């Protein structure tokens, strides 16, 4: 993707529209009942009702996929001062490919591309972000679409595709790329076709609405509002307006060619125990993508989900949203909650994220509901997969008690409504067809559950698209240019004071103007790094002349086509030309030292607002204590000042150590107007020292 198409960096303090999709994984006990409603009153009542269980699964048994949506376009942000700009221009002429994370895997990124993107982002206009934008990101992205689309397309998308056939010449490519009335009509027809197809598939309008709109923490309402002021739900109105505004802005922005949804999360987001082709992100591209094609654009779903083997969770990855997904995302999904169950820091992490608030357990906590209302203006919401299923009317409790059918047990085929995905209906291979009907593989969803999640997002977004088209057409009919209303160039710059006070997150790290910086050596990443490995011979390098020979390291998963793919699907695809559609993108990575001969690695840090510096190790959930905190054979300096290990702490999780908490007299971190430098030197180490993340703020 060309970073110059929609330049800009989302502010950390910009919440943007946040839609949290939560897929819950657990086994149903004999007396447990599916949560059917998610209101504050019901939540309180259920907590005290012994006959109604909220089904709060253990972390090992369940995984809810929380997705977050961050909307909002942006112009380029002039993040650095002239000193930094000169530095970036110098870097572009030097070869640093061995030390940047993208170069660790040619399939995942390209260092020169990232350099150029960062320079462009630094040199061009200041960032203009509208009402709420949390997630910022930078780094080139692998394009998986062509590989995955090589398999025969399901009938689901062909229903929508018909809208593209009519008046193709009129809507194909306008000279100036403007959103014409012809293109508007074609887009509306495609969106209507998609909605009609899904409503037919889910047994009518009412059941579709119940399952895919009313099952959210705060139900979505696209009906005409009542004139009775006592019945008007202001939160629902502003929440809907935010996502409608997101769609409208994307449609009318002349030079925007892609609508990008970026996902960060766990192995659930990555789609493990399935072919990548069957993940909800890939299914959503195929289901909702034709609507954007009708608009002359392309839907891109960036999947930055990471398996648990690297040791990551929500606590450290939320600080890396700026790198993990693209700076040009329209929506961000956050999919981590089975790691969060019972974790007291989950709410704080998700609110701090790039201000993506909320924690969720299986039933929807009262605080989750409170945050959804608190941030309604920015579109925050949460969807529970199992609540969606229950809202459709199928009686899972009776099926279990009377027929001993547990739909949510491992490898059960069928969800009570369907026995296979739409694109599996005509599959001739019995093993592949059976695989495509699996609801839950284990704690990971199967293709059928992922289809429901993809359908829910597609249904919601298509509804928002239709309302956006109506508003755009109204502007046109009144003789107005829609760009005057939705131009990305006219967005107001938001400051840390633009959002309300955080309810859970530490204001030290939440109430800031800029998103944290992060260099992440894991795969995949789609955004820009924060810190960079400095050229050993650079005149600004405070350790110039010392040995600086750390090397990139990968875990080798990039070579394994079948990593995270079940044997059923391996057997089906192994002799097919399109087997690459199964390949997962995630894998562990680091910059590594294996002996004292590697010397030091010197990082040039981005501009810091708070003074926070965090190192994360690879690989494991509790590796930081041994690798950093209690390791006598490493020496860490900040601007050449030797840091005292007794001042460090394990934070924000067990794979990371916080070297510096903030600027201040008692800290080695001192506010500067230029770059800060962090060096890590190994001495007589016996085990490798591997840095997967460097987080700064």
C-alpha cells in the first residue's frame, strides 16, 4: 500500500470508532445458559441470579475475540522536528536493512519502503484527525488478498457482485476519481444486495437484526428515530453517526482507493486451527468486499493477530498499534479477551491502548457497558458471538439437556442454524466440507463461527454504508459538494484534552497527544516503527566506534506453510495449486545477540512525551525477569547514562521490563528537544538475548 495515498498518523488520544467484537470460547456446563441480553440492568440481575449463568470461562477454555474499530481518516503528521527530518533523509541513503524488523522476512515487509513511508509522513502536512482516532500505524503490509482469492469464490459474494455488472463503463474509473451519482447508485445496490442475502440466510429481517445488531453491548439502530424525546437514546445516535461518518468520508475522498480494517489480537485473530482463508478477516473481505468494489475501491483487512508462543498479550501489544497495523486504517479490531478473563489490568490496557477502552468477559461486565456508553460518541461497542447466536432463537440449553448436543464443544459441526459455511455448501470433498461446518475447533473458532462474525460486521457496515449514501445523495440533491462535509483535509486536530478523562487507564500513559512508538520484530506488521537501530557509524550515535553487531532473528514459522492449519485442511490443500491460501502470517521475531562478540545494539528513539521506555523479550510469557531484570551480563544505557536494574520493574506483562517510567529528576530520562538513544550491550552471556519490542512514549 502506498503510504502517500492517505498520509497521516492517528493521535493516541483519539478514540475513534471502536467496535469490540468478542468471540467467546468455552464449554457449556449442564446448568449453564447462553447470555441473551447485554444491558446494564440485566448484567446486574444475572450476577445475582443463581439460575442464570454468565458463563465466565477460564482463560484456558475460552477465547473471546474482541475487535475494536477505529475509524477516521487523517492527513500526514509532521511528527518530528527539523533535526529528525534531516536524520530521516540521511537514513534513506544508508543501508540499515539488517537491523530493522521488516527485513527479517522478505515476505512481510521492505525496509526501504518503510523508510520512505516514514520520511513522507514526516515531511508532509500536519496530521488532521477528526473526532476520535486511537490507532496509528506505519510499516509496509503484505498483500494476501490475491493468494486467498485464488480459491473458487463462494456464492455469498456473487450475490453482491451483480451490482458491479450494470453500467460498468459509467462507474469504472472517473478521471478525477470523484464519487459520482452513478457510482453512488451502484454502491447502494451492492449494499442492498448484501443485506438481502444475509437476511435471507439468517431467516428474515427480524432474526438478522436480533443476531447481528441487537446482540451488541449497545444495540445498533438504523431505524428512523422517534420524535418522542423521552425515548431517544442519544448514545445510540452518536455511536451510529460515527460509523456512518467513517463510511461517508471514505466514499467521497477522491484519492482513497482502499477501505482498511486492521486487526490486532491473539491466535484467534490470526485464525489458528484453520486455513487463513477461513479466518473471519478473509471471509469479511470476500463478503463485504464487493460493496467497496462497486464504489471503485478495495476492502483490505489487515490481520496482525499473533499466536501465544511469542509471549504477547493485550498488555504489551496495545502500545504497538502504531506499528502493528497501517496508519491509514479506517477501522481497528481488537480481538484478545480470552487472555483477559480474570485479569485486573485488562480494562486499563484496552482503555489505554490507543484509547481503545473496555474489558469483556463472557456476559459483558457492568464496566464494559459503562465504557461503551462513556465512549459512545466515538463509536465504542462490543459484540458477543454467543449472545448473537442465542438472540437468533435457537434453544441451545434444551438441545444440550434433552439431546446432549453441545454445539460449542470442540469440532462440533453446525451452529443450530446451518451445518456448513455458504462457500462450503457445494464442496464435493467430504472432509473439507465437514471442516467448513465446524463451529469451535477448541478455544479457537472454526470456519462457521468465523463466518458469523464476518457476517455480523458486514451486515453492520452495509447498514452504515446505506445511511452514508443517503446522506451523500442528500448533499448532492441540495447542490452541495459532499467533500465540503466529509473532506479528510478539514478534520480538526485533536489534543489530549479532546477526550474525556479516562475511567480506568493510568492518565500518565492515556492522557497524551501522541501514540506510543514501538519497534516490533514479530510478524506481521503493517505500520511504521517508532525506534530504529542506529547506524554504528552515524555521527549522532553516542556509541560510535564500539562493536554493534546484533542480528535479526526469526523463529522459522515463515517457512512452514502448515503452521496452525488442521490436518483435515492440510490433506485437502496439499496437492492443490492454491494451497498458499492456508498460510498464516504470524511468527516470532527479535533482534538478537548470542555472544559478547555481538557487542551493543543502539536504538534511536522517537520524540518522547512522557519518558516511558520498555523492552520486551522473546520468546515466552515470563521471560523478562531472566533475560533482563536479573541478567548480570547486560548493560543498558539511556543517552550514555548507565541504568540501574534495581529501578526497573516487570511491566506491562511478564515478557517486558520497564526501564524508565517517565521524565523526572529521579529518573535517568530527561526531556530533550532532540533524539534520545538507548543501548543494550551484552557481555559474557550464555543464553541469547532477544528483543522483540521496544516501546516508547
